[in-house]
């Protein structure tokens, strides 16, 4: 990627233009990190850039921005904000960028950093500081308020006092930003090295109440101390996010999925609405209520249908682990064979680490998965009979078909039926016992 970025710089310079690296890539290089992408600032107009390079995307020509496609990726090439003053255009451009650590330029040919805003000093001080007047920078783009938090938790920096005060003063205006942009920044915070600190900062600045009121509602919702000695629902969620940063998923995947991160954030989102206190604090049906809240929230944030399905499943299913040791074998196998079981297991592990630290149910499920793995086809057995076989037994097609086929599969999962003949005999036995042939009301035995 870097070689392609250098090629773009060289090509622009060969055509008589000034071109420099700018923003995050300069910040990362000064921090000793490998940049994830390279942005370029130039005095060439978008039209001139598109004439020079064969493959471009005019994503923001009205703002002076063109994407140049090269081997190695996509590169944002932006025209300086002021090209009429050849002496001060770099400084003028820097003064309208968001934070000092992102407001520097770098000339790789001369190995020279151009820093008009104190970015290098703030890297040394580990500070996120809005350039000049942070209030003005946030008015220019209110998303920068959330970006300040994202950079703080990604870089493990503090937010400078005046910058933090400006966020608090403008937090209510975050709703003017498109929900997709807010969603993308939120996910970067959740997938950062310090997602718990990110949630705290969102709360302390007042942003949380405006972007995630469902999560803000967890604050102060007490939990039974015998199960949650850590404190209220919000505190529990913060602890889970702290453990999320060190999740075992990171070892295999290098990065957790956005859906899993959202599942952690929202797993107890139903508790504020289901709080009751009689003999002790209870949250009746909070998983189902939480799944409905999570679904509506994810629709609001314009997640894909696939992402919404996964997030809501994590919320709805996460509480079932308390019953795994009492489940029938067939019920347990159905639970453990579902698509998102790996994520559910990890969510449960983090949930327990953030409360009583009892991993008994987690270990039980791991042991059962290993046990079932050694039993041929028992967790996902092949179908022994079909609707056609039921018709041949004189049963009229209808809702009963699904119930009977599930009943037979349960018998397979329990290990009491293993052949087609045994399955047919079991259906005949049910038929003889209940005396049905045409669309009976059949209730599957529990």
C-alpha cells in the first residue's frame, strides 16, 4: 500500500503539483505504527487528479476529494482548502482539520514533517486536542465529537480539557449527524483496545443519552447482589466491554466482529424495562424483551438484515446457559448446534467473568460439544422420514407434519431412534395412542 501511495505522490509532483501525506498516516508513522491507509493532500484540483490517473472515483468533488484506485488499495486525494496563497496553504489547511494529531503533513522525499498545530507535542503528551478552538471544529462536523472518543480509546490518549468541555456543550447536537456515520464510529469504539472507556466517555460527555438512550437507561438499574456483586446493569456492561478487549476471539480472528461487539453491549438491554423487586430483584423475560429492543435499535442504526439477525440472536439466547445442565439431550443438542453458538459461548464466558466468575455452564457446554462431536451424526442427524412417509401412513398434510418430524428428530437426538423403521413405528405408536389421521391437534411431548 505504501509503495502505491508513494507512486501517487511522485506522479502528482511530476505533473508540477505539490503533494504530501496528511492526517492519520502521518500520525501513525510518528507513533511508530504501520498506517492502515494513506491520505494525500495536493494543490491539484479534483478534475486535474482525474485527468492524471486512469482509475478514480469522484466521491466528493464538491469538497475537493477524489479516490484514486491503485494496486494496494484506495487512496483519498484531497485538494488543499486554500490554493490561492502558496505560502500559507498548508497552515490554512491544517487549521481546519479535526485534531492536532491528525493535522500534520509529511514529505517522504525530504523526510520532513510540517506541523503547524502542535501535533507532535500532543503525541508526546498523549492528548486528543481539537485544533485551535475545538468548539469551531465540532461545529464544522459534529461527528468529530465521537471521533475524539474513538481516537482516545484507540490510541490510549486523554482528551484535552477544553476539547472535552466543547463535546459536553454540543453533545445534544449529535443527532444532526447521519446515523450511518455515528454507527461506524460507535463500532470502532467497541472494537478498540478500550471499549469500556469509550462507553464511559460517551456517557460522561452526554453523547450516550442522544445516540444510545437504551444503553443509558441501564445506569442505576440495580441487580441482585448474590448474582451480580459488581453492581448495576451499566457497571456490568462496562466490565463485559473491558473483558471484550481481551476476548479469546481476538487470538483467532485478530479482531472481533462488529455483531459480537454489539451483542456484548446490548445483551442486558431488556433489564431496565423488566425490572421487578419482590422477594428479590428479578428481570422476567428480559432476554426476549432485550432482543426486541436490540432489533429496533439496529434497524435505527441501519445494520444489515444479516447483522440484525445475529445481534438479536445473541441477546435473545444468551440467558439460556443457566438451564443447560437440566435440558433434555435433544434440547441441548439443538441449542449447541445453532449457527452462532461460538459467539454465544464467548458472550456467556464474558458475562460470567463480569459477575460471579462461575464458568461451570460454559465448561459443561464445551465438554458436551466434545462428547457429541465423537458421536456420529447425533447433533445434526440425517432425516429418517419425510412428509411422503407420513402421507403413506394415512396422515393428512398440515401443521401436524412439522410437529411429528420434529418429534422424530428429538427421538434421534435422544438416541432412542436410529433407523427409518424405528421412526415409522414411533409415528404409528403416536397415531394409535392419540387416534388421529387427519390434521389432529398434536402436542409434542416435552
